[in-house]
C-alpha cells in the first residue's frame, strides 16, 4: 500500500490537532510526566493553534495518507534558524514529522522525509535541519540513516520540564 502526501490547509486544522496530539502522546507520554504533556498539548496542539500555524506563510504542513487514512504529518518552517545554525545561510527546518504508531515500519516516515527533502531542494535550500529530543533514539537513528549529522543542541520546554533537543542537519547540495 502506497503513501500519498498532500498539503494541509486551514480546513485541516481539527484533523491536524487530533493527529498531533495522538502522535505526540504515542511518542513521548511513556517518558514524560502527564502534567507536562498536558500543558504542552494545551499550549501547542489545539485546533486554534493549528489553524494559526496553517495560516502562517512561513509554515507548510504535509499530510501522509495510507489506505485512505491519515497516517502522519510533517511541518516545514522557513525563515528561522537558531543561533547554533548561524553558519547555515540557506537552511529550512523540518520542525515536526510524526506517524501514527500503527503505521510505523510501513514507509510513512520515509515517504514524508523524502517529500520534505524534495521540497527543500525545489525551494533552493542547501540544508535541512531539525531538533530531536535527546532520548528519542528511534528518531535519531532514523535521521542518521538519512544522512543527518549532529550539529549542536538547544533547550526545549515540555510543559514545565526543560529538556534538550539535539540539532541535526543534512546538506542537500545544489538544487
């Protein structure tokens, strides 16, 4: 069964909020306190917040569909790089990429990442970067398989818990 990628729009805000919460909880709930998870979700994954992100021209969301069901999503963010990436003048961020756990191992993540790389190349970006929680070894291994390299770290606030995200980047070369 193939994976199809579409671009999300404002009409997808409710579905994106539900998908965001589901995938975020599946990925992180077992390693974090419930109150920190609840606060982060309330602050960042409600329908109104998703709608605002969808309407921000610096963001682009891709939805992954498998067998007619929403299986995951990716968020690209243009125009913002952290100080740790100051030497990368033409970089784009892969801010989020999540697949529903039932779709893990079924090429949803790989298809989305391939799509994000193609988007970055078509946009003339030379570097794709991301932040990944230092304890998310499954994701770190996935990104390393795709040629991402470590390039620093920065803080990430999950609720009231200050955590560390590892920064990784992939040089794309000329489009």
